[in-house]
C-alpha cells in the first residue's frame, strides 16, 4: 500500500483528501503546514506528497525544495488556490523546483487520483 502525505493548512481540504485517498486504498498521513509535513516525512517516508503552496509557518515552495533535496525520487503534487491572486506564478515555480504535477484549486478529484496513480506507477 502506497503512503501519501497530504499537506494543507485548510482543515476541510486536508480531511476530505485524507478520507478520499484512504478509501481509495492508500495509507495517508495529514499535516497542517510544510514544517509539519517535512517532519512527518522524516518520521515515515512517503511514496508521494501532495502539498498546498500558500500556507503559514512554512509554505509549499520551501517544502518542495526541502523534500526534493532529502528525497530526490519522491513524487510531489503541488496545489494552490491563492496563487492566482498573487503576481508570482507559484504553480510554475513549484514545477521548476521539482513538483511532478500541479493543480489549481478547485480541481477535479478524479483527475488528482489519476495523477497519483500515474506517478506511483512510475
């Protein structure tokens, strides 16, 4: 069973994704911000990380940078809803720093599941 860490400061999104992925057959660990997500990864490595980009404490771009350095082959999906309000294109930046896939919120949950399946199959 593949292990996925979901990092998002929005409790509703984090819990909905956690429930959906658990019901889809994955082992899921939840984290409320990037620092917590990196700590969870260090406690138990994951096969894939899904991270929001705009979060307090430690945002997603920094989280991707740290995880990519510590685990070069880790599969990472970045997502953001607030990036469209800010001049910097965080989704593009996340991709450049090593996110394998990016999603603009709101996204289709089935498309996310397909991306997870594709990345874990590699």
